[in-house]
């Protein structure tokens, strides 16, 4: 193989002058984590809301929920990224659009919003499934003891539903984290983008991508471990 | 002309098998030529793969029909002809593969592309992974911005968001300048020149840092050419562009060097240059009006593959 | 704000968008889905074989692929496939593969991990008694799988396999990062050439939306039918 291996490349200074290539990858990692966490907050809250809408008795609420899910699930993430980044500012009134485009870290905010809305549609489906798998008696019992619909969801249905869907929710969280890499197309300097820049500056393709791969595997492992710890902690005693 | 992008795996496998068989037969015949590396591969497969760019106007870019054209692309076609003659092939299929600034070097190294025809700066760092033939252009790093923004000197960029194409020497230079001069820039890497220019066009970035010749052609072919200005201050000396080929493949490089040297020294080379830099070019018939500079005339008169800007 | 919309740009680029871009997207989706399902089934059978030497590598493969972002995998394979080809054919140099082949290999290998999870669930859902019954009437392992288990697993899992194929169809848009001309790549090339981003990206989004909603509606209908047969 006609390739010059150099594993010490990580300790070479990067041309950005602010540190080594390893520092560059770590800064990418922190953007990846920041984007994943911020967008997850949106995805989790909005997704729960939409998921609940789809289980309410009101037809109108169900329809809104369904439309949201269909819209955000049926357009590729990359296209949604471009819509938020290139199209939305043009459709806003002139001064707003300009303000939005000149925000520092505009690609970070765009990525957070885009991933938040995209992942929300997936979280919504999990929440809906979670609520629907609960015995119907739970809802009825809530109503019977005089809880309002809001209280029934808040104190009975959602706490149980979240416990049921914790494993699929964990994998949605990981999907969301992996999807942050799509934001490199709008200039977000996350981990994959940094690995790519490192490859370009240093010409060490395999070392750069191997490092990124190992980091992603590590994150997955940590998240899965934490999630199963959480699962045992929040389990309702005697529910299994 | 049809190019084999959409070849099925099955067909590919047949080609591999066929070439493997012809190799075995050739070896059994014991009269095979002593070919190595890329030349051997081209001889066996009857194919040469040229890497082209999306938007390196006028070097290598897609015209109105989304077909690759350009100055460097034409040079590569001439090289392919020279290779065909050299190997005494009756037929040589030219396959095309799109490359970006980010993918071009790995794709040369991994054998996907044999010649990269575009606007690749020849420098010492890159020579660790690839090799370059004779210089076909010289250009310095500058930036383009909207005229209304009045960003003529590098100091004017302080605190702004600028874009450059990922994988280029230019993004490296702006990063270095950012640190050295404490400019506080946000530097966005774009996938290709068109995307980067778009960021300036749509107001996503204040300036696009790139080789001045590419900036001039991007601005000239934009919707409103009059609204853009290229900085007078440069971030680098004029640096050489070369066509890339695989490293440590002296016989192939010799053929390519000979072909390019012959072309550049002949009137045909000057004519080729004029076609792309002093005449209307596709798709919109703009004229870049960039007659050959003194150093360029010298570079053509005595072709060189040196990476050192001082050599020109 | 909609006043300077120019849908003429969309209209004049339709032959390119569909003739080149959509053909690429659909071909890639169809071939990668077929390859992915076949490979996925093999991986699922390896995991359920009860033989550690087969089950463990299969499990590692699936978890590995599922932990990585597709964008990173696309970069990896774009640079790596020629070396893999060299290793598999024992050639003396990296095998030069076209961009399409490279994308096809990437998506087949990546999606196989996801298809294999579906097939594994499908195979596990078949009552154990059927395997015992098949063995009792003297069928070999291969015969049992081919004639009894897999046909049922395929039929039961068909809606899920197709849903995953719709996801794959959307994922193929990511070949944008290596500058290939799929449907989105074609749209973005026209958008950048003519400076008509708003029109082109809205149009591309609308087309994806229509295709995916139509396809998932059909899958849901199929699901109901499969459910009745069962």
C-alpha cells in the first residue's frame, strides 16, 4: 500500500496555530456534543408535545400531530438543513433575514433548530407508541380519581410511557448525535468536519478518520452504559 | 461522449476478472513489457481516469449541460492522448470521476483517479502524498467580498465570518493569518468553490478566501458581477498549479511531464491558454480577460514542477 | 417575498434533475436495498446460528456500523473501497472503482447492519416449534431456513424492510458530501449555477416529500394486508 503512516501526526501543530491536530479533533467533539445536547432539548420537549397531541381525544390535535410527523419524517435531513440555512432567511422580511445570516455561529444555531425539529418527529412517534402500549385502564383510572386530562398525562401516562420507551429513546438520542455530522454541509465544525480538515491539512486520511471513528464508538458506549444504568434506577419496583 | 460513471458492479467485476486474466496470460507469454504502476494499469485495463472539479472556472468545471470542461481538463485530455501513443494502444477509454478539494488527494492515492485536472496548488506538504507535473498556472491568495462592504485590506476582516473551500491551501493560509494577526475570524469550510461563493452571495459570510483567478471567474460568472470586489492585499505570493498524479511512479510521471512540457512550449499551449483566459467561455460566454503574465510566459517557456513560488 | 420567484429555472432543469439525478438516486436505492437485505439476512443468520465464531463478528459489525454517522462512513468508504477491492481480488494495486460503485458498496454495507436487525427480529418471531417440526421431517438446516423460516420472516417483515428502504432513499442524499450527482446533488448544482437556491431546494423538498409519503402510505396498506393473511 502506497501510503505513509504517521500516527504521531496528532501531536503535530495544526495550521490553525491554536494547538495540535488532537486539539482540533477535541474542539470538533465539543461542538458535536453541544449541538447534540441543545437539539435534544428541543427534540425531547417538542417531540413529547407532538406525541401527546397524537394520543389526545381531539381529532384536530391528532391531525396537527400527524401532519408534523409526516412533514419532518419524509424530507431528508440534509434537505431540511439546506432549507433552514439557505431558504428560511430569504423568506423572512429583509432585515430579519440579514440579522439571522450574520449571527456569529449561525451554522450552530441552524443545526440545533434543524436537528431539534427533525428528531422531534421521531421522538413523537416513540412517545405516542409508549402511551398507546399502556393499558387503557390507566387513563380511565386517572379520570376516575378526578384528574384533568393534563394531570393524567403529567402524573400517570407520561411517567410510565417514558419508562417504557427509554431504550428506543436512547437510540434516538444517539441517532441525533450522529446526525450532527450532517451539519458539516452548512459549515459547522463538528467532529467529522474536523477529521476531514485534519485529513486535508495533514494528508493523513486513515489516521484522521480512525480517530473520529474511535471517538464516536466511545461516545456510543458511554451513552448506552449510562442509559442502562438510568433504566435500572428509574424502574418501578416490581413492574417486571 | 459517454463516460462510465454508472457502471454496474457485475460489469466492474468482469473488467477486474478480464484484467486479471490478461495479466496471467501476459506473464505466461513472458514477453510482457516491463511496465509498472499507473502505465501498467492503463495498458491492462485500457482505461485512464481523470478527476474533474465542479466549479474551478476556467480550469475544470461543469458547463451548461453539466459536462466537465476547462483549461486543465483540456490539458488532461492531451496527456491521455500522449499516454495512449506511448503505450501504443488502439483505444483508450477516458473515464471521469468528480473530485472536490477534500477528496482529490485520497482519490489519487487510492487509485480511483489517475490524473487530477483542476486548480491544485503544488506545494511541499502535498508532495508527501502525491506528485505534480509541470506548472500550468500561477495564482496568489486573495478574497472576494461585496463592494458595499468595503473590505479591501485584510485588517478590514476583523471579527467577520469568512469562508474558504475545505482542503485548499487557502483555508490554511487564512487560518494562519487569523492566528498571526489576531483577526478573530470565524472561518467556515465549504465543500466547493460554488458553495463558498454562495455563502458570500447570500450574506452568510463576508468574504471568500481563494486563489485570485478563481475568485475573478466566480465573480464574473455570478448574477451581478458588478457588486463584487477582490481584495488588493494578498495572503500569499503567486503559487503554482499543477496536475496531480500518484507519488513514486516515475515512468508515468515521465510520460506526463514530457507531454505537458511539449504542449506548453508549443504554440498550441499558448492557444489553449488564450481560449480559456482571453476569450468568451461556456456556459455564459464571459471573458476573463487575463492575458499571460510575465511569470506565466516564463513557466511555459521552461516548464517546471517546482513547488517553490520563488522559482517562477 | 415570493415576488421574484422563478420556477422557470426548475422547469428548464427538469430533464437533468430527473434524467440524471433521480435515476442515480433510485438506482442506488434499489441496488443498495437489495444488497443490504441479502447481506443483512446473512448477518442475522450468523447472529442466530449459536456458533460464537459467527455470532460475535456479526454482532460487532452491526454495533460498529450503528455507532457511526453515515457521513463519516461515506468518507471512509470513498477512500477505502479501492483498497478493499485490492484485498478481495488479491490484485497488485488498489482497484479503481467509479463513484457510483463506491457509493453502492457504502450504502449496502451500512444499511445491511440495519436490515439485519429487522431480519433477526423476523426470524426470532417464528415459533421454535416450526424449526423442530422441519427437522423432525428430515429437513437440513439450509432447507429449513430456505423453505420454512425465511419466507415467513420476509413476509412478516416486509413492511419494516420497505420502511427502512424509504429511510435509505432519503439517506442517499448524503452523497452530496462527495459531490456525486444524485437528485439533491443535481438540484444543488443547478441552484448554485443559477443562484436560485430558494426555488431549487423547495422543489427538491417537495419531491422527496411526495415520494416518501406515497411510498409510506403504500407500505401501510401492505402492512394491513400482510396482517390479515397472518
